[in-house]
C-alpha cells in the first residue's frame, strides 16, 4: 500500500473456519456526517460547529441475500449508482452508530455523498479493535471477506485497496459477520478520511477519522452453535 503506515486495530481475515451454510441476508447501513443544529448543540452542551454522525439502515424487506463475497457485488454496484443516492440520505429513524446484528449476515457500509469523505486507501478500512478469540479450537474468522467498491464507472470491487483504481474514491465496503459468542459484541473501527478538493479534482488536506461502533451489540442465538 505504498509507504508503511500504522494499522488501526486488527485486520479482518480473508476466510473463516466457522460454519456458514448457504445465502445470508445483506444488511445495508448508510453513515452521514452533518453539522449539529443549534438546538442539539444547546441540549448536549456541544462546541459550536460540532459535527454529528448519523446511521440509518436501508436493508430491503425482505433482505437480499448472498452466499459468497462475489455474490454481493451486483448489490454493492447497484448501491454505488449515482441515480440511486437520494435513498442514502439520513432519515427520521437515524440512530446510534452501533450495528444491531444478531445473526450471520453480510454488512454493507456506505458513506453518504453529503460531504467529501471516503474509506481509507492507506490501511484496511474496517478492522476489529482487538484480535479475536476463537469460538472453539480451530474456529476463527468471526468476520471475513472485506471488499472495497469504487466510484469509477465500472464500480470496481477489490479485496485489497492497493489494487483499486488510482485516484478514485471508495465510499462503499462490505464484509461478512460470521460468528459471535453469546453476550459478546465486537468492537470495530471504520477508518475513513475527510478531504478537500483542489481545482484539478485531486484530494487535498486529508483528515483521518475513526468511526468505532460495536458490531453487533450482542451475539446470541442467531449465530451457529456449535460453530
């Protein structure tokens, strides 16, 4: 990935040894960053010009499903189409940034186009806060198969951001949530970058930002047991 950087957290593996039977639901979450309204600044005693991070779920009802990382590509590319982005704006049901996931699924994360931000290309865009503890001997890969979806015309999808198209932003990533111990959540890092744009369209003044939700808040019966 070019020059050496310090990775935030622990990288998600490319595979799992935990049981994963057939297609699983695709959960689609959109994050948006907006300036806090005056009433919220006063209510929460925030500094002026504070920013507020919103998350809304845009999962279809019933949810789309996929068995493999490649099976998610058509869904992710559809979400990347500019004509469909109005459905990615914050809604009245925007809530805390934790992702309430109680069973195996694919998680698609999208950064709304309301500001200049993107997933990091300098390090893994999604990591766990700590190295995972195996569910059982030989059962590792609680999360797996992180993929990056780019804003180029083809909406290129890669497993390694170093292989993505040069000079193109990534606003959508996805991975699968495979296992959790009952009653145990998973602290995560979503690594994004705020940036300004100079006249020739090149990103300038890049500011890294770590979004740190739990995924999920609570593991339980929706995950395979025994794994």
